[in-house]
């Protein structure tokens, strides 16, 4: 600060400044990150014809590169009459920092052509560029070149090689370089440990850390952060707790980067209590810390808490980034919270955050999952010129879950017109859309097109979609024949699609046969036992039902409890099947009784086949009226008349609830949208958008 003030005093007194004075003052500005003063010094230097000085020019380039102005740095570089290796290294390093790796290489060749001998810093920049490009052959050429320069034993160069090979994905070559290093510092160890973690070789990373500790070397926050990220990849809570202990014993918990990594680890392992505890104790928090906690809440289905934390984040003046907002949008989509989703959308607009393809895709998904297909379409249409296949896929998926297979195919046709190449996910979304709409022939035609026109070989997911398409339509023999023609053994997804079709169309023997095949693949999947017991119940084979349920209990497996979510007055209410703990239970129960009486006068008769228990009819009817979506609807009917009811259900809606909801939409004169585990049902005036096909 004193240096800068002294420079300004010299100027105010009319004293002449030379290149040496400007160089010292500029270095002070760089150390203090005083960009404004630095630019004033550079402007004065150029006005006085000092910028052509080799040392000052090099300092100006370094300053501009550090603060991201590569274009101005290049302009000064090009004007320098005499450039030493430091100047070349600065501008090459600047382009590497900006991600313009090809320009960095072009300048390096020019430097060699000018007779400048590269230094270790030059080679380090070059290896970094190779890692950025991801070209292994080019990286090996650079490796050979540095050996020819006699730099094969330099610790900086060798460490940069380890990092380069890891970024390219060749961890074996990285390890060979690491093992042959005559000496290593902590940066070298961190580069190899981090490289292992980045490439999914987490156990190798931990083994190398063990060697580091046994060698007597100290580790630092960078080491710990890499290991925490590895534990998060494995969802290993135990490993994470051990590392947390290391952090506490070494006094590293005050490092907010380490604490953020711990929050992220606990959140990804599903232990939100520990994540919240660490987050609350952090003395310093930036947008990355807040985002780690928000993402943890969002990804674990706690949209309400995520939104509350977002509000607190805003109160503390922390500006959200794209990752934060996309996480919140996904959270709103998960619970079907339209109001909160719109709130995040509004935040994006208010703060003029650029709507890139990731945000638009998240918004399309959110509006679709909140039942606002028209809003999803508007977001999509804003970027109809986009060639991002992920965004187009999201619109196809949106139409699919709303049972608009015809519209999904229209979007695919637009993709073809615009020359956008579909990928595997495109066809998975298309087949699923056709399945939910009963477009069997169209789906089968697209299956052929995928292979013949686009040379995409069908994966198990594609076959699972096709089996589901045929099974829903009752063409179970064709579905089973398709499975037998697969070029590989069928996995869970394929057989589960067939099993579900067997339950729907009451193909008992085929269902039992399919369930047996599934249980040989995955004997600990409770869903298989549930469907198998349902199939036995459909055939009245109660002894087998009891046997299957007993087997589940013996193996510690439980059926997924059914629940429904409903947003009222900006608050999401959760209703569990058969649960009477809601604060408004009395009103809900009374409303259910009134609804039952009214729809019975219109001809409703309960379909008790949906209750697969060996109990009397009266008990079955009572169980039906305890289904979670009915509780949610009854509560919603206490809200202002005429408003739309949106319900999100975690399981597939049963046929009796589907019938009841059609009746309720008619007598209550309310539109009801139910999103179940498979798709959307739009009920209005006694009819459903699915046409009773789901």
C-alpha cells in the first residue's frame, strides 16, 4: 500500500517515473489485487512510452493475465520489441488459464522458432494445456520433448506430468512418472492422490495417502479435500468420519474449503444432521459452502429446508451461482412445488442470470414435473434454435410423462429437420413416451430407426422400454420373445417391465416365471416380492402370498410406504397411506365420508381387487379410502373453490383411486393433477388425460 501511495505522490509532485518505478508499483498492485490502481499505472506508462521496456512489459502482461484480461495482455505482448522467456511464459500461461489451449501451443511453437529456450515454467504450462485438451498422444510428445531438454529430473516438471496424465485419464502413466521421481514434495503427492480420486480409483488414492503418512510427510488441506471427495464418490460415511477426525486433530476445521468438502461428503452420504452441524459451525462461508448444503438437502428430497436455507443465504447477502439455482430447481421438481419453482425462476430473471442450456433444461423438467406442460414448452420455445440434445431430450421426456407421445414424436421430427443428432437418451425418452400413450407401432418403428438410421445399438434400457411398451399393451408373449432375442442376458430393468405387465394383465404363470428369474439376479429387491405377492393374490393363492411376505420379513425387506405430497399456501404437506396424524385429520376424515357418499350416488362401486389382502370386503374398502392421494385430495378440497389441485405420489396410482379421482373432479368441479411414479394424470369433469391407459 505504501508503494502505491508513494507512486501517486511522485506523480502529483510532477516527478518523473521510469520503467523501474512502474514495475515496482505494478507488482504492489498485483499483490494487493488493486486492479484500478494497476490500470492507472499501466496507462501512465504507455502515455510516457515506457511500455516497450522488456521488464515493465513483462510485469504488465503478468498483471493483466492474473486478472483475466488476456486480450489486452496479448496486445502489449505483440508490441514488445524484445521478448524474453518470462514474457513468453506469461502470455502462454495466460491462454492456458483461459482454456485457449490451442493458442498456447501456437505461441509455444513461435517461441521455439524465435530461438527462445523454454524453461520449466514453459513446460508446466504446456503439460497443463495437454491435460486440458485431453490428447494423450500430444502429452506423450511433450513428455519426450522435455526429456530431450534434460528436464526429466525436475520436480516441478515431473509433478506437472503426473497432473497431465491424470487429467487425460492415464493414471498408469501418471503413477510410473510418480514412482520414478528422484524426490517428491507434497504437491507431487497431492497431484497423484487427486488424480486417482478424479479417475474413480478411490482405493488407490487412500493407499497412496497411507504411504504418505507412513513416510513421515505432512499432509495439507488439499490432500484432505481430495480424500473427502473420494469418500463422497463411494458414499462411504465411515471413511468420511475417519477423515473428519484427522481434520479435527490437525486443527484444519477452520479451513472453509475443508469444511465445505466435509459438508458435501455428509450430504452425499445422506447424513444431513452431520452436514448441517458442520455447516452451522463454519465461521466463514462462501457460495460454494452454501451450495454444498443446499444440494445435500435438495438431493435428499428436502425441498422445503433447501428453500428456507436459500432465503437465509439471500439475507446474508450471498449471491447464488448457477449450481445453487439448478439444485433448487431440481428440488422443486422432485416434490412438485410449482410456487417455489417459479420463485427460483423469478430469481434468475431478477438477477439477470444468463439462461444457459443447463438452466433451461432444469426449468423444462421442473415445470413438466409440476404439471405445467405449457410453461415447460414456453421455456423450451425460447431456445428453439438450440442444438443442445439434452434440452431437446428434456422436452420429449416432458411430453412423455404427460401421456403426449404424439407431441414427443413431433419434437423428435423437429430435431431431424434441424439436423440435431439424437443420442441414446433421446430414444429412451421416445420409447417411454410411446409406452405411456399406447403408441406401440410407432415405438417399434422408432426402435428400428435407432439402429438402422442412427447406428445406435440398443442397450438394456432401450430393451426395457420396448418390453414395457409391449407389456402395457397386453402383448406379453411378444415382450417375452423380444427378451429371448436380446444379444445379452436380460437384467433387472427388462424383467421388471415384463413382471409389471404380468400383474396388470393378470398373466399369473408368466409372472411367477419372470419373478423367479428376477430373484436369481437380485434377491434383496423388495419390489420384486411385492409384485410377486400381488400376482399370487390376483389368483387367490393366499398361501403363496403369505409365504412371499414371510420371506420378505425373514430377509429384513419392507414394502416402500406410499405417500403423497400436496402444496397449499406455499407449504408442502405429506400424507402417508393409512396415516391419521395430520393436524386436520378430523376435517379430512369428514370430507372423505362426504365424498364417498356423493360418488356412490353417481354409480361408484369399489374395486377391492386393488387391496391384495385376505380380509373381508368392508376392511378392503376402508383400506382403499386410506390411500395417500385420497387424503391429500380431501385436504385440498378445504382450499378455495376453483383452484387447481396438484398431487405428487411416490407409487403408481391404483385403478380404484384413479376411478375415485375422476368422480371427485366431476362433483367438486376442480381440476386435479396427479403425478405418480410413472406419469401424470390430468383429471377434469370426470375424465382423465390418460384415457384409462397407464
